[in-house]
C-alpha cells in the first residue's frame, strides 16, 4: 500500500471549516484513500473513503486531486467534538491491514 | 445494534499469566481484526480473520494466538504475558472489499 504524509498537528476555530491535507504521491490506480479519526482513548472511527471522485457524507467531504497524489478531508463546520487524531490511509481492495501512521492531531478551539 | 464489543475493558496481568480477549460483532461482518496501539507507534495489526474458522498473521503476531470459531466472535489469546504486551488492544470488523472498518472501544492491558 502507498505511504501517506500528513501534518503533525493543526488548529481550527469552532464553526469554521477544517481542511486536513494528505499526500500520497505513490498511490496506484486501484488504491483507495480512507480517512479515520480517533478521539482520545476511543477506537478509531471510519469517516469517508474514495477512489478518484470527490465524496461527501454526513460527516465530511473528501477532495482528491486529479492526479490522485493528494487529498483533503473537509469538516465543513468544526465543533469541539471534532478534536481528534485524523488518519489518512491508502489501501487496495485486496489488502487487509490499515496502515494508520501518525496522523494529524486536530485541535478545535472555541 | 451494539456494533463491536470488546471484553474486558481493563485488565492487569502478572508476567507469565495467560488471558483471552473477546471481540463480538453483531453486523454479520466477514472480516475481523486485532490491532494494538502503543504511544507513538500508531495501530499495528496482530492477527486477522477473513471468515469463520480461518485466521492469518498480521504485522506483529508473536506472543499472540487467535481463534474464530463463530462468525461473530474473534478471540485474542496471550499464553504467557510479557511487559512488552502492555498496550491498548482494538478489535475491528468489516465486510469484504472497500468498506470501512468498525472498531471496538478497546481493552487496556497492563502486564506487570
């Protein structure tokens, strides 16, 4: 599976959009981009995933660049409860393990 | 719908003792996984199962055994606990293909 690079930490004001970037320049054609988050001491939570088209669900939007070498997770109106570590993961549909890496620690401030 | 349930939530073991961690899911998922999380290390896959009666090794399988006798349950065993196995253990389940994983709330294990 391709390796990902994320910033170590980010801040966001409550009510504003949080844009979390992820670089995955070695992604191959059949690999998906997944986003999970982990709120302190809890199990990771699936947020969204995509192959090449932009995706949106009730939690977030995922924007994937046309060359698929990077993506951005967007939380449109961040709340204090969105404070968590966010993991960008690239995985093919035949693999089993999720390589979580270090993720981005997002702090939402009042 | 409980999702993925892990028991126990906390446990303290003495070196050399054995124990079994239980993971149960009620979503009829085919695949189940055991991960461990250590500070600064992220989550690492211990063992996984793609169906009842089948198991496979992950990234860090040494010192652990698993069993999947029923589709809804995935057991993680420590035969002789070591301090290096002090960690938070997460179980997860998923459907085949590109679906997201559902994780349990974790088991905090301390080996003294």
